[in-house]
DNA sequence: CGTGGCTTTGAATTGACTCAATAGGGGTGG
DNA sequence: CCACCCCTATTGAGTCAATTCAAAGCCACG
């Protein structure tokens, strides 16, 4: 499906990079873009292949996966709605990008998209700022992967996911119990944190037993003691 | 010392971001820049402090260090001559930047530098491309930190340092013995790889005993068997 | 030629992994 | 509506890679 009139139905119209464009500019970009739905587990870019597209993520969650030749895997990034997807100015993709939930994208062919970038300094500047932020995030995660213990990793991950969920649907009582769904399986959490499934499971059970969180089903988490969680994530 | 005429004595004039500017543009930037020397161990930016400068690195090697509140440290990036230093568009620095060798910088106040960026699309595009590359590097390193064994980490590190040294002073016989100096101490290598000093030392000794490398003094390394080194760095 | 920092080597410990088996839970079809 | 099945998660026991703790050794430099 080609975009309706002028992205008026776009759920992330203002948060995505396109937010920097006025109506006239949007028309040009709009002509390039195509909606695409992907189902959970489907990949849109493969490491080592020519990366011919860029996109805005409209809904769902994607993972960036790095892997060794013998099959070990590491999730090196997660993408959420309004995030930019893909690598301009780079032919061969370094990481495989796969949907961890059903997702919807607004896809652009890479080369024309690069031309739009060059013609629109505001948009390029926004992309630079996002890229700088992604770089800071990746470097912060390097500290976690290399130097934090399994309890710290899991507590920090739960805290971060709660913060993200909380920023979407803000609660009246900050610090009070917050409930949300993890978008990832235990195995995917393990792939983010550089642990194994078993270790993630054990640490979550430990937090539950300690009364810090409640687990309902396999996805839902309730934060019972945010201060304790923070204390386990960042020991003094 | 203010720049002499027009950066004519700059060792990295063509490789650094400034390479994108013509002589007229360079005059404007030149007026902002100041040379600064730092000695080994000296920091130019501190995590948590306001980050008021950007710079080009002219000579020497810098490290970006992330640390936990209880003192664990991780080197999340190394900067070499012609690399860009600092975080435009971001007030508070996330990482401490420290010289690992004596170094020389061309320093710009951040705010005016940002204005130059906005006025010069070519330079902003170059910075975007460098930032995207740094992001790819950081993500690749996440795989190493989280999923590779100590032997793989150390072999890969030695290979990468050899490649960097080799790219500067190219040898006639590719694959033949290459000798170079590590710019880092064992402790700093450990901080890059997420290991301890002792483990790095043991792995280097193992590579020496296996006849893959020769160690002369504490800094010099000779690659005796590049194929074996590659094999240990990236097991099938 | 001494001194201090860096490096190497050894022994013991441990946190996370591996292997293995059980339990839960959501969806499908009878 | 219920039984079954598959996939995911939990729990346990034993192992091992890397760390921690400790002691020399080496080298560069004053």
C-alpha cells in the first residue's frame, strides 16, 4: 500500500526523522516510501548482504543481531517505533535485523533516501544526533556486557524496560507498582545481556523471591520495589 | 599557540574532518582552533562534567573510559590521529577521555564548532559517516565482549593492532613477519577486552609459546604466523 | 645501582555455563 | 469443553574458564 495523502495516518509522524520536514518536503519523501508489514521472526536485512533499504519503524520491535561464524549470537541493538532503521552510506550490512514482534515499517530505497538526506540539512542533523545517541547507548552497553555481574545485568535490564514502558503510559504514582510486558523472550534477553537463558531465568526468579518484582505469565512484570531494583542494578 | 597561517603544518590536514573544507572555509574554522598538548595519563574530558570542547586528534592515542560507581572500568573506544574527539549537541559527557600516550590536539569550543557544522553540509555528512562507522565498531565490539573467549579476544586484538600498524607503514611481504609496538599497557588491553591483566598476560604468553608471535620488551610484538593468529581470533 | 611500576607465573576460588530433567501455559483440534 | 502438544521457562547438579589472591621477576629510569 502506498502512503495515503500525506502521511496523515502515520503513527510516528512527529517523532520520526520525517518530523523535521515541512509538508512540501514530505511529499517528495512520501513518494519514495512504502509501507511494509513483517511478522515476528522475519528478517529485513541480513549481515553480509547488500543493504539496499532504509526505513522508519512504525510499530513493533526489531533486533540487531551480531554473530560469530560458529553461531554465537549477540543482540547489539533494539529498535522501537519511530526509530530509524538501516545504514546510509554503507553497502554491506554488518548486522542482521529481525522482527521480535509483528512490525510495520515505512521503507525507502537507500540511494534516493541518501539524496533526500543531502538535500535536507535539518534531517541529516537529526540523523546525526540519533546516531550519536545510539553510539553512546552502545558504549554504555559495552560496560554492562564486560564488567557487570549477572544480577546487575538483569536488574538493570528490567529497570530499563520499565522506564521505557513507563514513558509511554505514565502512571500517577511514580515509584508505585508499575506493570508492563517484556517484548522479549528469556532467550532474547540472554542475547541482549550476554548471558544464557538459564542465568536470566534464575536472576528473575531471585528478584521475584526477594520481593522486588512480580512475574505473571512469562511476559508480564510488576515492579514492586523500584528502589531495591535500582540498588541491584547499580551497586555503589 | 594559535595556528600558523592556514593549517599548513597540520599532520592530519587531509584525513581529518577539516579535509572537507576549502581554503576559505578553513580560515573560519582555523580562527576557532587552538593547539593543545597533553601528556600521558592526562584527561581532557570527564564523565558527568559539561563537555565544552570538540577537537581533532593530531598525534598520540586517547581512550574513552566508561566506569561503574564502584570503580570497575571499561575502555569503550580508542582514538587515533585524525579522529574526531568529543560530542557535539550533548552537554554532559558520558565518558572520560584520557591520553594513553603524549598527544596533540586541535581544540574547538563546542558551540561555535556546532555552528560551523551546520553551515557546512559536507563536513556534517563526513561526521555522520564517521559516527556511523564508530557505531558499527562499537556494536562489533559488543559481540567480542559478550561472546568471545579470552584466547579469541586477545588474538583478535593483536591482529587488529597489527593491521592498524601495518596500514601506516606497509610492508613488502604481506603475511611475512610484521613488528610493531602496542600503544597500550597490559592493564589497558585488559580494559579494552573486558578481561584482567593476568588473563591478558597469560594469553599473550600462550601465543608466544605457540610460535604465533614474538614478544620483545613489554611493548613490541612480531607476528610470526598471521594465519594462525587469524585462526585463533575467528574460530570457524 | 637502587627503586617503583609493570608483567609474569602459580594456586585456589567462584560465577556463570553446560547438561539434563521437569514444569508451565497458550493454542489447536477433537 | 477438555485433552493434548509444542514451545518456553524453571530448577538442579556438576563443570570449567576466568578471576582473585599472592609472589616473584623484569625492565626502565633516575
